[in-house]
C-alpha cells in the first residue's frame, strides 16, 4: 500500500477522532454553560425572595406606602422571573419552580390582605385589637412562606452549583479521555510510521548524509513499491546526476518552521484551557467560602486572600462607594499588599476621589482594565504607579444593579492580565456583590429583631405598670369605705370637742393626716402609668412643718425598731428659718419624704446619722431667677455605685432583694414630676447618700392656692343617706345629726328607693339624698335615677370611693348633682350640700 493511501486513511482517522473530541468538548462546554445559567437563575430567584422578605419586615415596622409599592414591584419582578422559561429542566427542579410560583401567588395574596387590613385599621380604630392580631398573623404567614421560598431557592442554587461541579467533572473527564485517545492514536501512528516510514527514511537520511559528504556511489537499495521505495530509487538515480544538479533546502526549512508554529499554537491552547479550569475552580472555592460568612469584612478578607494566593496579584484591595460624596473608602487591604498600601496611602479607611478616569466608569458598573498605568494622566493610576504597579483591573461590586464598591487588583508587569483573568474578576465581583448584599440583609434583619425585642420589653414593662394601677383603682373603693368613719369622727372630734387635751388633739391631727395620706396613696397608685391629671390643684405647703410631721410619723422606724437590735440612728434637723411655702399636695410630699427616710434607715444597717434639711436653694440653670425650696434627706450609710445611681429611679429596681419592691424611689420620682419639681442624688460607695427635692416656692411662677370659699352650713335639712356599709352609714348619720340635720339611713339601694317613695307618698320629701355608688343589686346610679323620676328637683350627692376617678375620667353619672370622694371630709360634705341646695333653689 502506498504511503499516500496510508496517510489518507490516517488523516481521515484523525479527522474522525478530532471531530469526536471536539463534539465531546463542545457538549461539556454547553452543559457547563447551562449549569451556570441555572446557577444565575437560582441566584436571581433567591435575591428576589430575600428582597420580598426584607420589604415585608420594613412594611410591618413602618407601614409606609413607598415600602408597599417597592414590595409590589419586587413581587411582580419575581413573578415574571418565575414565569419566564428557565434552564431548570429536571423533574425535581420543575417541581420546586412550580412550588415557588404557587408560594409566590400565596404570598402576594397574603400581602394584599395585609395591606387591606392596615387600611381598615387606619379607618376604624375601634377594631384595632382584632386587626392588629390579624396583621400579626398575616405577617407571620408571609414570613413563613417567604422563608420556605428562600429554602426552595437555596435548594435550587445548591443543585445548580452541584450541576456546575458535575459539568466541570465531566469536562475534565472528557478532556482526559480525549488526551488518552490522542495518545493512543499517536502511538499507533508512530508504530506504523516507524515500520513503514521512519526506518526507510532513516536509510534515506543516512544516504543523504553520505552523499552530502561526497560519496556519490552510495545506493539506498530499497525494493518497496511505495513512495519511499520510489523516492529511494529516485535518490539512487539522483546521485548519478548529482554532479550536474544542486539541491535546494529553503522549502524544507519553511516546512519545518510551519510545523513548529503549529505545535506552539496547540501548546498555547492547551495552557489556556488549563488556566480556565483553574480559574473556575478558584471561583467555586471563593464562592463557597463567602457564602458561609455573614460578616462583610470577613467576606472581603477571604476574597482578597484568595486572589493574592492563587490568582495571584501583587496588590489587591476592596473599596466601598460613597455615592453622596462621590468617593471611595478603602475597606479591606490584602496582607501581602499592606506594604504597598502604606507606600501610596491606600491603607484602610483612606479615601479615594473619583474623577473622569477609569474609576468613574467602574462606579457606573463597567469593568476597567488598564494594561499600563506608568504614563496615565489621572491621580488614582499615578498613585498606584508609585509602587511600581503597571497593570490594573477594577471590577464593580453590584447589589440589585447598584454599585456599592470596587475590587482593585494590580500587578507589577505591564499587560499581565489576560482576557480570561479579567472575565474571572468580573464574575467574582458579581458573586462577592451578592454575598455582601446577603450579609447586609442579615445585619438589617438582626437589627430589626433587636428593635422588636426591645420594644416588646418596653411594652411588657408598661403593661405591668398599667396592671398595678388598675388593681389599685379596683381596691380603692373598699379601702376608702374602711377609713371613711375614722376620717369623719376624727374631723368631728377636732371641730366639736374644744376641751380635748393638747396631746389628744395632736394625736387626732396625726390620725387625720395619716388618713389623708392613705386616701391619697390609694388614689395615686395608678399614676405609675398615667401622667398628673390636670384637675389636681397645688396648695401652699409649709416645708418645715411637713418635715416635723414626717419625723413624728416615722419615729418608730428610725428610733424604736433599730434600738431593739442595738443600733443607734441619730436624727438631725436643719430647718431654715422664714422659709417660703412650696406649691404642692401635702400628702404626696409627706409620703415621698417618708419613703426617703425609710431608704436612709435601710442604708445604715450598723447605725449612723440621718439628716433632714430645708433651705432656700438658688435658681437652677435655665429658670431665670425663680427661687426654689430644697428639702434634703441625707444618710451616712453604704451609698450607691454609679450603675445603681443611674437605675435607682426605675420602677421595680431594688437592691434590697426580697425585702424591696423597687417602687419607693419610683413613687418619689413620680411625685416630683407631678409637682414640676426636680430630684438630685449625691452619692458614693461607703460615703452615704443625699437626696434633694427642689420645689418651686410660692409666688415664683406657680399658681397660688385658691382662696377658701365662704359658705354657710345649712341646718334643719331632711337628708336620706343610702349605703350598704353599716359603719359608713352610722358615721355619716352621726356627723350630719351633729350639724343639726334630720337623717334617715337606708342600708342598701332598694331600701333607699323604698324610703324615698314612702316619704313622697306621705307628702314629706327629703331636702337632699346622699347615696353610695357601689352597692349590690341596686347601685347609686339606679338610686339617683329612681329619685329623679319621682322628684326631679331633689338634689342627689354621690359619695363613693371612685369619686376622684369619676371626675378625672369625665364619668359623672346621670341624675347626680355632685360627686364626693371617700373618705369624705366635713368641709367637702358641707360645701357639697351648699352647692346642690343653691343649684336646686336656682332651678326652682
């Protein structure tokens, strides 16, 4: 067989082998591209779902129309993405996509319900509780669905990454298989060539050498019938005519050069394929590393370290883009790049101005490659050139199509970045941008969670205070009923018994003040959650007299009880003379001073000195020249640390363990707020504590006390008193009879109505009816209604433990002419009688 025939067959075989190899490589490349496309689609789906979740949380927190519109736009974009044809062709992937579409439709419907619910909540506040609960449930359902969608999108992304890895493995396997086939084909060709071509050619080469050396008598002597045999015979005949001819070697040299050039091209192509595979592996490793991190700085450090070690580059950093100031801020610099960064001032937190150079193109979203920056006219390339850097690549970091940073990579050699490396940096910047966006979203979610938790704690604290106030309001009626007889009899004894001894009168005065304090304390307990009510008026209070009263009231606590334990507490009074009165409520200030004395005693477990001091204080800063009266309670006890001093006024904060409630100083602070006063605390560990209350003096901008109104005590009235408490009923009857009235007592609402009806039928009505509010079966409102139906002009006074609350809340019952609080005071009772009688006379 001729060599040409053999070569033709070998060529055809080579073509077939090369075609198969190219087909396999093309198939592997197409598969890899499809898997990359799947990965990009999965990333877009994940980004869309994450954005929906973030916008939902922002809408639930702020309920802004702009957030709702953004959510709708993102939802429409995600719906279009899910509805568009994708590269997810597997049964499982199609099932996940179908589930995402269904979940997306459900989330859109739930968000629409949430939006409508918020609109209805704004229109109808009466349904706030139901609508807020519905809003919470809708938000929870949307959160769960979006979380499920994120999980499904992550599953798609993970599968796409696995597909990329598998496609890469298949490409590597195809490449190895192609190499093996080529090696096998080359081996067979070499063997055939060795036997049929090389050996005869070696004989010819030897003949050529010999003939070239001048031995023209050499005969090759090949008897084969192929081209080499013919060549050998031609060679033999050539030697005979060699003297008359000249051999040309130029053509042989050109063929040899062409062969070497082809070999070099093939080697370069092979190197490019290996480099591309290596870059894909590096991109996969970096993507996995940054995907496992949620800290932005950690993500940047991983990227820079990987580029320095494995690309490699001589300088690498990441800058964040400040759009408002149009500059870059260096955020992360590579470990190997720190020396260069110091040299041209590119350390962390450095600022880089953006002018009309490559940076301006980069922040617009374009990758910029400068092959040689040695002669660049712009400031930023010149700065890098000071470190002998020549080649520069700047890749934008994008999040939702917005540039938020720039990845800078440079090398010392000019034009040292290939097109494949530039493409690799572009793809890497996209992955880094996505990871950074996820890290920022995670941080935002974490901050939102912390804000929600803090708000929840504040609401719980407020609810505890509200519950305490409501509980106090509920028991006020019973306590006031219990102390009403004591208050009435005490005032009556002080008024009607002038022959009482001084000691007895002082004791009764203390009892009267204690009763007033109890009533004020019960009424004020609900003020833990409510500001001072505007109808409360401040009266002049003698601070020195008040301090002496508190000393007498608390003597057992600071003197007798410590002495039983062998502890001596010395009380010192330093009261300023000619002190102007302060404007306030005497009972509240007395209770506050009592709490301060108790705290001072508790702070001196081993005894010490307790000092009560009053003085005219200079005007605090910001109050012009208004004088203040300072009341100080100082102890020589254990004192407080700075941390305790900052928190001591908080409700329920105590350092006494189970012995303390944490309400003493909180009540003192509430009193100062209601009085427009201030509280100062001077303390140090082991050096005692001084608490100073600064009150505005009378005539220094405070409203003066209203002059006591003059009234004439009416006499000879026929009064019906209705109450279900026999002690209150008896005390009212006795007090009114002392004033000269005829009193008929009824122990219940129905009994009172019956007494009144019988009197009306007998033609002997009542001048005034005094009735309690809270009574079983028939309360005070029903009694007043029944009386007004029979005798519309008969005045009705409602006497109740909730009197102050009814007045402050505007809940004055119908058919009631006057509301008085329990425990009643003689002056208030008499003024009430005069008031309703004058009103009745005016109407008549």
